[in-house]
C-alpha cells in the first residue's frame, strides 16, 4: 500500500539548489513526488515556497525519504509540537532520538518555534523547561511539562552529557532545519559552498581575501580560532603565526601536545624535532631536544610558568600566554610527556574544544587533519572555515564536514602562513610569495602528518 506525506519548503530554494537536492533524494530512494504548489520568489530578497506530496511503496522507504528532505529544510505540513521523551538514565537516550545536523535548527514547542542553542552535529536535542516548572511524572513528556511562559530553551547535548530526566527530542516531527542559503552578495572567497579543492587555484588572491576577512572579524570584535599542527612549526611558519597572535589576530588556539612541544623546543633549543628550521641542520643530540623541552616545562610547572620564569621567551605559545589567548591542547595516545597543559582526558578535551568552536566566527585549520576534524565536528555550518594542507585528500575531508562558507587550499603551510601574516599585518602592499601547489611542496613538511612529541 502506497504511503504518502506532504512537506513544505521555504527560502531561496532555486539558487541554493534546495529543490534539486530534494527532488534527487526522493527519486534516488525509490519514491515519487507531486509538486502541489510552487511560489517562486520574483526578486533577490523574496523567498520561494513549495508544497510537495511525497509517496513511497512502504513506510520504511517513506521514512528514509522524509529524513533526507528534513536535512534539506523540509517540514511536515501542519507540524505538531516536538515529541519529547525523558532520558531513562545518565548518558542514555530514548530509542529513535533525534540526531542533530550542524545547520541552524528550531523546535516547535508549546506552539512556538524555538531556536536550538549550541548547534552541533551528531548530538541529542534537549528541551529545557523553565526552572520552576514541574516536570510531571512518567516516561513521556509533552509541552505542558515546561510551562507556557516562553522561558523554555532548546539546546544540543552530546550523549555523554545527557542526564537522567532530560527531555530528549525523538523522531523529526516539530523540528525544522535551516540549511545555509546562497548569500545575496556572492561572498567572495567564502562564497556559498565553494567546496572545490585544487592546487591550481590562484592562491595569492585567495590569501588576500582570507586576510581581509581576518581583519574584518577582528574589527567587528569577533573571534578568530586557529587549529594548528606540528608542521606549522617544523616548516618554519611558527614565527609568522606568533606575529599574528602578538598583533591580536588570534583569539583561540586549538592544537595538540606535538605542536606545543615543537614550538617550545624552538624557543629553548632553536630546533623543531631536533632540526634547525633555518639551516635544516641536525645538531648533535638534537633528537632529544623535544623530550628535554617537555622536562623543562614540567619542571617549571607548566607553559605559563615557564614564560613567567624566562624559560620560554618567544614563539606561538609564548605569545599566547603574553596576550591571553584561549588555548586548548588536546592529547593523544602517542604523546611523549605529555606537557602539563595537555588535556589527556578525551571527553574533557572535546568539551574544551567545543566551547572554543561555538564562539568562533572564523576558523583557520592549518596542516592538521586530526585536530581539524575534532573542531569541525563542533562547528555550525554557518562558521567560516579555511582549510590548508599540502595533501588534497586532507583538504577535501575537512571541507566535507558541511560548512557552507569554506575555503580550501592545497599548498605548503610553510609558505601560506607567512604570506597570510604579511597581508594581514601590512595590507596588500607587499608582493608575497607564490603559493601554487607545484612550486610549494618544499620538503613535504607542509602536510598534516601528526608527528609524535
């Protein structure tokens, strides 16, 4: 027996490709559709409206189709309030709980659409009633549990943060996803869903636009977040990144034990993983410099104490301490030491990164796949993102996290960061170095290899 439901879509449906994606999803999953109404916006600021009847041969297929349409912003016609079920225990969600996307989302609660706070992919969606409201009894909850004074809130929670009694959204009814749409102004380097990855792109002009965006974000009081891998230091780009930090163009730094160790080693011994990044020479016993560095930082009582005691006198970590930059160092199973500042609890590290990511207006992901993926998982799709790596596959994977405003560059990080710093700090007057893919490979140190520390 044929199953059918009617959905509605609103927005800039044509130029953002929404209708094409929705029609394709229905057909690819073996369903059919009937466009019952389609009002096309007649000028650039007027939104379109579509009412679509979707049919399938069985309930499972229809459910899969509705799920795909929901991801693209479709809502059921005359939606009911979101269905909420209480979490039976800490870290336990009800069956068929709703898993969030990274797009702006609303829930229909007590007849009103409420914005979901802290949007992040792959989380549970929890509705919080006003504090004084009686949560009622039983496993299933409805809108009356939260009171009707408009104080209810909705937010995402990771599964590890779910608490017994949380009102968790189930199914998709009463939930509206708002995928980013093509901006009316075009968007320059951050144009809608740029996405393509190629070493042949004009790097100079792209870096100028990224630099202009950094200046604009800082001028507006926004937050610039940098996610950096050890290759930034090993390729000789550490000084340029430190200059950006010192000038106030970095508000948050997310990295690992390796990045910080290489940077601190360069300040103390003049080497990175035992190599002089200026001469490319390997001093005698240089291979021990990184572990000696960790020992010195532990002895001092941490990175901040080492800066205060004069043990560390330059570099990215030095400038982060001196300028009060919010820094998160997330550990891994292969770390040497680790540094006292490195967070070794994975969940604690995730939470710290999550707080940084939610405040970011633009994120620079520099030659680190692992940490960039961790940050990307926490970002809403509306956050501007710059991904740079010598490996095209790394850039592609990072751009595929779902940001609608992303710039991907396949180039040597050792050339990109100094060029970016030049444009940010000195404007476009300087010539800058050529950063084309074929000419910037260097010794291969600009990739995202996560060297041990």
